[in-house]
């Protein structure tokens, strides 16, 4: 974990090959299909709602005109001032009658109908906005004071020289050396050696460490001993200890404060504990003392208790390209999580990470990647008229073509997961303000095309109009997803979807790369952050002193309070028809939050494509921001990866779908006739003297395998219910064919079964006759059989036919006479081959018959 020797690193930002775009994998392939783009364009131009059946049948509504919209706040057919109409005789305007009949644009809202709301709304808005402005100015002054205090009071002399040296490093190995030098100068080595801390239970950690190490050594000795005594085993106690302590933040060992007082590393006791847990788990999962079943159960329990890690990439327009540097740092250190989520601009980076393998990503996360980032290529003479005409600066179809390369073509979320093993998540917000958001992934939207979700997550009002999500059909074509509803930017409500990630994938440890410019101003860690301790009092105090940190916290909390006040009273205006309060009030941080240091020029290029020089700087800044967090992340991933690898290694292989039997007896019993159907047939047969009615039941849709499922071929059309029922009764009759001149003394039951199957094609009767004849099997007293239906062996000795009787639970019981010596094993084989029961379900009746 956190490779320090550059063994797993990709090309450095300063390498000459990193600036040649021809070294990029698939640099000359656009990965998009014209048919897919045309299907997307057709879905965008189609109206979101269609005339209902009631509208078509009502003559008063047949002449109704259905309107569409250029965007979510501006309809296409707008009334133009001075436009003449036939209703007013061509004099222009609208007559008085139609003006009176015009409905208000806003529907009835009970919360805004009172006279007090109208009277107090604007004075209250003026007061609150004025007070918010005062608080904001005070907050800026406080932050300026803290900045000046840190720059000119604490960062002086050798400390400042060591910090500048730390920021000049270009690889993780040299950065660790510079960080250790700075920790040694600040006296952090003594803090690491002292086990005591108020942020974790160090006594519990120490006891568990000693006991786990002792049990592991004892279990390793027993592993090599051939004559070990039965009974007590050290590995069983080691497993019980691991089940008790391998949990998320056990005794506080994952508290971020334990990594916030040094530039690199944590307490020596804590580091020894993490290493021992990882080593013990590796030993147990590789030991031969535990069975495969025990390892499977053990890994599942640990995975549930410990949880999983997710990388969350925020939105932020072109600020999102800082995510490339953070992803490169995690990839080079071999700690890139398998669960990745992105929103808006972060969704584009997440799509690249979720559709490329590790080897491909190492060749892609270089400055030459700027050759493929061309979303903002249109000059002002093109996008300005488009924005005036449509209300959006960018064109959706053009973005779909350019986004396809980052998503490896029209891959779906399920196909992306199958290609890389990573779980990609994209947050999308419906254009309908009342509908819930969606976190698209291979579980919630497996057939959804990734590039359509990326476009929807980046559809900021005014920048890109809401788009339609697309899904891939079994034939490989694209069609609208979710009834063709429109979706837009996910940052408006769920920039960091931690609740959904915890619900779907048990994520309780989040790595958040936050680059939103409007949030960066308000991010402040008064007690320091992971890998960035406080400068005051050698990392043991408060930033800017206690008074400065207290003032910053009060002003920020007061700003949040008044924004919530305006939101709950619905006083905030809604520019472009959108509630913008959530972009300030939602959660933007995680367990580890990485904030790359942006510069003022980033605001000027916020809607521009980066060149290689700018992307190289953003890659380097992203790496510098991620390196201080890697030790904390690697300690977490060292345990999690062992658990996840064990779960993959012990996961049973997927059972192939059973091939249909020639007589289809098993498929018919399990899928066509349920237990209630069998009871109904039995009751009808008893009441009607052997005549039954075929239940009207369609084949189960589960019998048809979708064509898009990999590894399975499409199944043929299922036969009708009458053919299935007739084939089932015919197979249960087991009347072997008789051939004159047959010389065998006694053919085996298996051969007789094959002969009966071959002869079945020659004696097909009508369905109703077959049902009438076979309905006798439901009686204890079977009907008299014709001579040709009775069985006889080659010596002329007659045998009673096989008898099938229902059990109380609705299953079918088959009785076969055991008149021949050694017939029991053959009977057992036949029952198993017919699919009438497993070995565990077989038993013998009182009369000596075999029951299955």
C-alpha cells in the first residue's frame, strides 16, 4: 500500500513522453456510433409527454396543440409583442375576453396566499440579505487575519524553508523524505512514540495487538505441525478476535485527528496495529486450517463490519480537471478505490476511471490528455447566438460525441463494471423539481449508457439544457431511459451522495476530492486536516489562535443558519426556475477531504479547455494535495483489500443455466405448474372422474434469458401450455416401447428411458386424450389400462406400470417396484435424472418403494 519506490507509478508529469498525445491509448478513435448519436438527438427533440388516450378520444381536445421547450424555463412558442391574431381581427395584441380567461402562470400555493406573506416578504428579504452581506464581509476579514498570522508569525526561518522544499517535490518518494524532515524539526517524532492520545482507546489497541500477534505466531506453528492435537486451535481464537476488532473505526483507530498532527504517518502503536491486522487476515485466508466455507463466511462478516471505501469527485466546471492529479496519486500508490462517484465535471473524470483499466489509466493521466479535452471548442461567435436562442452555451449532441471517448463508447454501467471491476456512480437530478435524484450505477441503472448520464450530470441551467438518459437494448440499439424524462446537473442537490453509497455498497469511508470554487472559500480546518497540521504551537493548537478559529466558526454557522431560514420560508428567488439553495447547504466533505490549491486564473478559464501546460500544473497540484492523505488512506485500504480479495477468492462460481431436458418434465413442474395448480388438477380429476381442465397460465417470463446477458445465448420460444402438459404426462407414464424381436434380457432403466423418448414422437395423440388418460395417476386406484399400455419384459412377465401419487405438500412422488435384485441404485439414478428430487429428498416408503 502507498508504494514509495515508484514501482507502480505511471509516467511522471515532467517526462517527455507524457507530452506526446500519440502515446495515449486509442487517441485516434472517437468511440461513438452515428446511430447512437442519432437516437440521442431524436430523443432530445421528442416531446417529454405525449397525448393520452383520453385526449385522443375527446373531440374537444383533438385540436389541442402540444408545446415543447428549448430548456426548462423557456418555451419555444413565446408570445411576441404586437403579434396579430385572428381572434382580434388582426389589430394586434389579445382581446379583453381572452385576457380575462388567461390562467395565472403559477399554480395555487397555500403557503404564499396570505396577505402577511405578501406584506412581509420583501422587507424580510432585504433585512436577511443585508445581514448575510455583513456576515460575509466579517468572515473574509477573519480569514484574512488568520492568513496573515500564519504567514508572518508562524512560517518563519527553517520551518518556512522546509515547507517550501515540501511543495517543490515531484514524486511521492521524495515528498515523504521532505515530510519526515519537517516532522523531525517540529518534534513530531516524540508524539508518534507516545501511545497516549484522547482521540482513541490506546489501551484497548495495545491489548488487541499483543494478543493478535501471539495467536498468529501460535497458529503459524500449528500450520507446519503435522501431528497437531485435535480440539483447541489457535486459529479459531485468532478468528474470533478478528471478528471482534476488525470493524470500522474500532476504538477510534481511524480518527482523522490521529493523522492531523504530523505531515506523514501517525502513532507508532496505531501503525503497528494496522500492520498486524492486515498480516493476520492474510494468514487466515491463506491457511489450510480453515475450510473454503469458513473463509467465505468469515470474509462476508468482516466486509459487512468494516465497510468499503469510495472516491467522490465533486463538480466545479473546469476546476474538475484537478481530479486527474488526485486520481493519478491514488493510482500510483495502488490505493485507488473500486467504488467511484462523480457529479457534473467530476462525472467526466469518474467515467474515465470507471471504464479504463489500471494500465490504461497510467498512460492516460498525463498532460497529453488535453488533446482529447475539446468540449469548449466553439468560439464566442458560435456559442453566444446559441445561448441567446436556446438558453444554453453548449450543444448536447456535440457534447455526446466528445464525451463518448472518455466513456469508452456507448458502454453501460454494467458493461463498465464488467470491463474494469470498478463501480461507477453518477449523480443526476430530474428536471422535475418534485422527483427524487438518482445515483446511476450497475445496480440502479445497469442498461443506462454512461455518456448520457455524464451529460445529464453536467447540465447546469444556462450551460447545458436538460438531456434524456439513454439505455441500451438487447439488440444493441439505444432508446430513451425512464420514459424519456429530462435530467440535469447533480451538483444542484447531491454533489457528494454519501447516503446512497452507504445504502447500495456499504460505504462508510469516503475520499472526497472537492474543487467547487464557491465552497473552497468556506473550507477551513481549525485543528488541521490529514497530513496538514496546524502551524500554531508546532501543530498542537488552533489556526490563528483560539479566538480566530472561534470567530471563523461562528460566522460560518450564522451564514448557514440564515440560508436555511430563507429556504424553509420559501423566500429565496428562483433564477432560471431552479432552487439554488442546495448548492450551499448540502454536505461537501467526507472522511478524507482533498482540496487542491486553485489560482485566480482558474476562474477566468472556468469554461475553457486546458492546454497541456495548464493540465500539467493541475495534475501536479492535484498530486501535491493528495500525497499528505495517502498514509491515512493506505492504512485503511491495506485491511479492506485483504477482505475484498478474500471475498472474491471464496465466491462460488456462477452456476450455468440448466439445459432443458428432452421431455421438459423438470421445467414444467417448476415453472409452469405451481403447487396450487397441482392441487387444483387433483381436485378436478377426483370430481369429474378423470377429466381435468388445462389451467390458463402463460409461461413465466423468467424462462427467457435476455440477449444482453453475457455468457448465455437467447433461449428459443417456449412451447404452449398444452404441449408442455402433454409432454410432462407422457414422460411420467414411463411406458417403454416394445419391439418384436428384441433380444436383450433386461435393458437398463436409463436405456429404457431413452427408448421411450425416441418412441414418443411416434405415438402423439391429441392433448385432451392424453390428459384424460394420464389423469388417472392422481388416484390411489388407477384406471384400467389397455394391453398395449402394460409393460412386459422379454420373457413375457408382466410388471405393473410406475405409479405417481401426490404428497401432502403438493410435490410428486414416484414409486418404482423393486422386484429385481440390485434395482435400487438404478432407480435412484433415474429419479435424479428425471429431476424429481435431489439426493437429500429421496427416501423409502413403508411398502419398500423408492420415494423422491
